[in-house]
């Protein structure tokens, strides 16, 4: 099974949540609003680059706008293998965290 | 900076889309107001001419309710006495070119345009909220923060290629 880093998980979840309008700024804001941690735009694009290379996300170009200095947006969507890997990765975390005895394990 | 012509000012004001969105005036009515303002304007400081005219336009055309709303989007601040005061540091400007170049140098070619466009979009938003100088600083901070991950990605890619090439060379006995 292909392993995903935490940021890759967050990015894939953000793309799913924003579908079909997931692009850099929106993905960054989505992650910040839900996790309280804002990854740099470089980290987001590094993750997207890796995920695209693995075939977990696909991209399509949008229209250039004046506020973006004439630069096009790049919209990302999750592919079927991407969804499968993300589900497996989340299930692994779910099974690890199931049945934990939090109170007993807490150091006093 | 050269002194703008009345025609340039009128065009600039008409293209001030935030005002047009906020003001529920018909286009023809708005154009009349702009013409009246530019006809009687006395421009003393070329650099501030546009801001001064915008401020006067806002004061003459808008109702009290939309004046308050416009304080957030206009290139002026709302003073305690309810008048708009020019705020030169809140001029809209383009993102810093050298920071853009720095990012282009490190970003992967297929994502460079989108990534810089994203930062430019942020810059436009920061300009409205904090003014141009702070927007430029934030742009630099974000650009520098992004270099680490981009550089690391480039190094990893280069190492992968180095391993592939050395394996092929060993296999071929070169």
C-alpha cells in the first residue's frame, strides 16, 4: 500500500471537500480553517506535485484573471486510485485509534 | 510621476469596480458624476490626484450606509468626523518582482504559473486589507517560506535521476 504523509492526507481531503473548485489558495484556506495550521504554498504544491506524479490527483487549467497577474488557476481533482489510497490510509489511522484507553494511558 | 490627464482619471474612476459594485447608480448617472468631478478638479499633487478624486467621489455620491461599507474597499480611511481621508500607503500595486523570480527559479515547471498566481491573488487581498507595503512584506515572507519544500523536492528528484543513471551505467558496464 502506498503511504501518504499527513500533509498529503490533508491536501487530498481538502480537494475532496472543495470538489470541483480545489486550487492552491482554496486548498490552503481549507486546511487552515479545519486544522488551525497553515502550510506554505510551496509545501502545498510540493505535495500536489508528488500526488500528481503518483496518479492520485489530476489537474485542469482555469482562466487567467487580473488579480492573479494574468496567471491561470490550476484546479485539482482526486482520481479513483487517490480515493482508494486515502480511504485505506484513514482506515489505518481509524483502526490504530480504536479501543485506546486514553485516561489510563495519561501520565500523571 | 507625470500628471495624469482628465481623461485618464475618468477612465480610472470608471474602472474602479469596487465602487461600481457598491454604488447602485446607473452607469450613465455614474459617468455624469465623474465628468462633473473631473471638469472642476484642480490637481495640485500628481501622485495623490487619483486618490483625492476617489475620495471626493465617494463623499459626493454615496449615502451614509454605503460610505461605511466602502471604507473597507476604498483607497482611503474613514476619519472620526465621518470624512474620507486619503491613505497613500493603501495604493494597489503589483507583487514584488524579485520574489516572483525567486519562486519561478525553484518551482516545478508545470506548477510555477499556478503557484505564483495563487500568491498574487493573496497579494491583491493583502493590499486591500493591510496596504501595499505590508502586502509586499507578506509576499516575501510567504515566498521565502516556500523555498525550503520546493528546494527539497528538487534535490530528491535530482537524486532519483542520479541513482537511475548510475544503475544504467553499471548495467551497461560504462
